[in-house]
C-alpha cells in the first residue's frame, strides 16, 4: 500500500482527469481536503474559466463536519501547484491562507511563468507546511499539456495515425479502414479531449470524414483543414453541418456554400513558416490541445518542424499490399530515446 501522501495525491490525479474535455488551455487539476486521514471533500477544475479545484474542494465541505478547532488541522492535497495570480478567478493561495489550512501537499509544479514555484513560496511564507513533487512523474504527465502551452506558447500537439502491420497508412488513392470498433471509439474519446483536430487537404478529399466525436460522450473539437486554393468540394461533410471548421488557405475568396457562417477562413502564406504561424495563431485563440489526424504529408510537416509532443499509433495486424508509407519519427529537437518511449505509444488492434 502507498504511504498516505502518495495515496491521497493519486486521488487528486483521478479527479483532475474528469476535467480533461472542458478546460481548453488551462490545466486539469484535482484537489481533496483531508482530516485525520479521512477525505472531507473533493473538487476538480471542471470548465475553462470556472472555479478552481481548490475552491470546489472547499465549497464541497459540509461545514457541519468541521468545528473551529478542526479548521486548524486540515491538509489540502492538490495535483498542481496552487495559483498565486488573480486571473479569471481569485488566487488560490489567498483562499488557502484564509481557510487556515495547516498542510498543503502538491503533485506537480505549474510552469506558468507567473506561478512556477511562487505559489509554494507564498504558502511557505505564510507558515503553511508545504510538500511538493509527490508522485511527481504522474503529476508532471498530467500537467504537461498546460506546461507546453505556457512555456512553448503553442498548443500541446498530438499526432495520431493508424498503420498496417507492414507500415502503410492507406492503399493508394482510396480510403482504407485500418481500425476496429474499439479503436474507433478510442479515437473519438481522444477527439473529445482535444480543442481542435487538423487534417490535410487529401485526407479531407479522399476520406470525407465528419471529424467529430460521435462514439464517446463529450464535446467535438473545432475542425481545421488545409485548403490552399479552396479546391475542396463543398459537398464534404466538414462543410455541411453547423459545427465550426477553420480553413487554412492562401485564397482571399470563400466557398459558395450554405453553412458558411460555421467556417472561419484563416489566411496564411503557404511557406516554410506556415505551421509556426498556425500554431502561434492557435495559441492566441487559446487552443490548448491540437489533435493531428493526418495524412502522411501533414504528419511529416509537423514532424519536420519539430512541432509535436506525443504520437499515438494504432497498429493493425493486417497487411496492405502497398500504398502511402506511415510517417517516420526521426527528427525532433527534444526527442531522445528516453522521451521516445514516453512520447510514442502503440495501440495494437487485431
Ligand atoms: N491511416 C491513417 O491514420 C490515415 C489518417 C489520415 C489520412 N489517411 C490517408 O492518407 C491519405 C492522404 O495522405 P496524404 O499524405 O496524401 O495527404 P494529406 O496529408 O491528407 O494532405 C496533404 C495536402 O495538404 C496540403 N497541405 C498544405 N500545407 C500543408 C502542410 N503544411 N502539411 C501538409 N499538407 C499540407 C497540400 O495540398 P496542396 O498541395 O493541394 O496544397 C498537401 O498535398 C488519404 O488516402 C487518407 O485516406 C490515413
């Protein structure tokens, strides 16, 4: 059995994951309040701009459970360092001080520049016993999407593709199904956990995907598609419902289409700076997580630019006779052998 700090901090990690579909560029955070080894209350960050996990944990305490004396003796566990800046909500360090918490146990440090250890310092200076980096590897893993956004000033980028046993993503020029019911649902879950989903022109044209989340609960991401000259047929699914689609184009024109109000035209030169300009734009728009679903040229462009944080590969045990080779990952500024294990996950299906 894990020691109690580790056990309780793990509960905050479980809680933090409940927010993953709705926090956008903010971190997922879970928090619990403990007294005499009993959990008095729990909270998590539910929604972008909403109350922080610690606030929800405090609000969920049944006040009848606490005498004044008790108040001096509670421990707050939180998956991520409490914020010390007044943003959309007040600083959590103030709340913790006001509630006479005696101990704070933290999973991971928030790398947002104005926080980054300052929350811990404020608590310690207020005389609150503060422990950091408990079960840190998992805590950092949960915090990483926010930390990439805060430090690199771009969304956390996940590349995902499915490949045959012999390494092809498709037969030439046609849609090839390399998935099963389980992996399809899993991919829809992943979609629900990202703010935007991006595909290349050829994938839009050949596969005609709906690019939404239909097989899991939760939201669908904003759809993003490259269409340099606006040559894609306007009959495609992505242009024919009211869900937002962002079209990356060089053209000053617009599609002649019924649901044009759902389409945002983002105009960039299609030069070497395209992906950097696009990810800068997505940062400005508070897109915290970007899910890239291919095809090969699109993945290659992100890999070549070193613009990715994680790769998820669905590997089938079926062979294809030929077609488009799956991307190879050999170039990334911070991809080391060790990180390759962390970053690249294979999901085997049969
Ligand atoms: N197995 C899987 O997981 C999976 C996933 C997705 C797709 N696919 C398959 O992959 C095939 C399409 O792959 P693909 O490699 O031929 O095409 P793609 O990556 O879908 O689209 C590539 C096209 O997008 C446009 N583009 C503009 N800027 C780009 C940039 N920075 N990066 C990438 N593309 C940019 C270019 O079109 P212009 O030159 O016209 O401007 C380029 O030729 C389809 O058959 C599809 O079924 C398989």
